[in-house]
C-alpha cells in the first residue's frame, strides 16, 4: 500500500501564452490518456541479482517491458493521430532522473507530428528517496529530481507552451482548441518526503485553488470547457478505505467542476481501472481513473470531447502482440504479450496472497492455498475493471466453496471486495454536456 506524501519546491511563473489556437468550430477533440507507467531507465537494471526486485514485483507491473508497451502505444498514436496524449503522473519508477529523461524522449515522435503531449507529476516522481540503481549485485542510490527539474525535463510535454502556469505548483493550463482546454493539476507534496520514503497524500494548495478558479473563469468566458487532469482521484473509489488514494481536499476540485459545468476528471494512481460517480447538488460528476499502463491489461483511455455536446471515454489495451509482429520480432513473450502479462500477474499475486492467508490463525493451511489460487485468478479482472467477469469466473472455480466458508473472515472480506458489482461501467462512459449522461 502506498503511504507516501509528496511536496513541492520551486515555483514557475504564472504567464499567459499568446500561442494561437484554432477557431471555434465544434470540432471533436480526441485524447489518448495513459497513467502510472512507472518507467525505469534501461541503464538502471540488468540481468544481475539486484534486478530480481524489478522482475518479480508482486503488484503486477511489467517494468522490464514498459518501454515496449510505450513504444507500441506511441506507434498506435502515430497511426490514429489523436489531438493530444496526456500522461497522468508516476511517469518514473521511483523518481530517477535517468528514468524521467528517457521517458520524456520517447514522446519526441509524437511532438514532431504535431500531437500535443502533456503530463502532470505523480507522487513517485519528485524528490523520491527510493530512487535506486538495480544494476549489478547490490541496489544503489540513483539521482532523483526536484520540482523545477521536472518542468525542465518535460518542457516539451506541456510546460513550455502552456497557456498559463501556476507560480505555486507544477500546475498548468493548455488550449487544445479554443473550445477545449485542459487543466493539469499538481496536487503532490514533495517537500514532505523524508529518507524513510515518499508519501502519497495529496492536497491542492490554497493559492493553486485560486489560480485554478481563474482558469475555469477564463475558459467559461471564452466559451470553452476546461477538463481537469489530476494524478490522485477526486472521487473516492468504493472498496478502498485508504485516504491517500484520493486528493485530500478533493471537494475543492469537485466544487469547481460542478460550478463551471466540467463533469469529468481524468486521474490515475489507483492502478485499477475504475470510473467513479458522485451526485452533488443535483449534478453528476465523474472520475475516470485509468489503470496503470504497466499492469495487465496495459490500458489507456481513448477520449473524445465534442464541444457543447459530449465527453466519451473508453479504455483500450495496448496491442503489444500486433506491434511485435509488425516489427518482425520473434520473441514469443512479446508476440503473446497480452496473455503473458495476465499469467505473470497471477503468478506474482498468488505468492503475495498465499503469504497473507497462511498468516491467518483462523484459516486452515489447505484453505489458504485455495484462497490464494482464487484471489490470483480474479485479480487481473479486477485491475482491468472487469469485476463482473471476475465474479463469474470465481463462481465457476472449484475453490469457490472454500471462499464461501470464509467470506466473513476479515482479510477474505477485504481482499475479495473486488467482486462487488459496480453501479456503472468501469470501462466506458458517455456524458452529455447538455445535462444528461449514459
């Protein structure tokens, strides 16, 4: 579980760019949204003993394949040519300077094609004391970055050409067109990081709140919709009680969304594909939290905004299998990557679940193995936002009877709450900008 709190130093200058945007024409704007890639520079891991920690992660991240996943996604973007690609934070594995620089460079082909690329920082990205070099036999410290360095490394990913930048954080606003603006909100607390680790609690600062309000006011005056992007969720996810998974004062952001008729926010951080909804004063607000790009099913959001009409969102899997075949690669893992990642995720989480269940005095040993098998079986469905499919598979498993005997046990109840049916789809959303949603 993440228990990290981040903070901010450095301050950019608030400015307004005179960059000319297209005239209003009601043209749909298409965005690819990815988040939580946790990219680790290739120079920071190898085949040595220290890199075992990277290859055998219990949280399912395919760290050694993240570059290929990104390359496949970028290839798709070059083919389909969305108006923008937005990254929701946790770009780096743990804030390594080398990882940030390598990651930012991957998007140069998109920028050269005129596709805007924007990013916000996540809680892993800045002043992270857990930045390590995994090459060789022993883990070593790696250089991390400060907030101003983040803005410098990602200058071409939104900061250089921003319409406006907040002087108190790494937040900025960008015009994709005259009718669709994006508000990239930095809510991290980097200054609270210590040698014991970063923290993931988040908070929108008072001065940043004032700046954000000005951006909403300017967008409204211009007849545009301002769409917020934040790393942590602005609506709590049902079934997760840990406060650091959503912005501490998220009600401030929701109040702005409600007041200025911007009903959808795009987030990450959970690593789970989820769509949350909340009604406030008769208005429905939505939080589309896209699953981590490096976790099966390697998802990204495909967003279409029709000014004055609708916002639609659906998730897609990065098609590494087809990309590998297109590139002529013979590696069987890459040519069958989708299934490989699911199998790998199940194997790694089985070990994790087994350790938890074996530690419970009120669970028999043979039942601990059955519960671990069942938990790892459905975990990929949960992370992909397919709880209903996972529940169906779980009920068909021979280990389901064991679950029924323990369903009221505290740990079992906590770990299997993923099977709860959700009130709305977790993978697609259609919201009318005229007051109705589907």
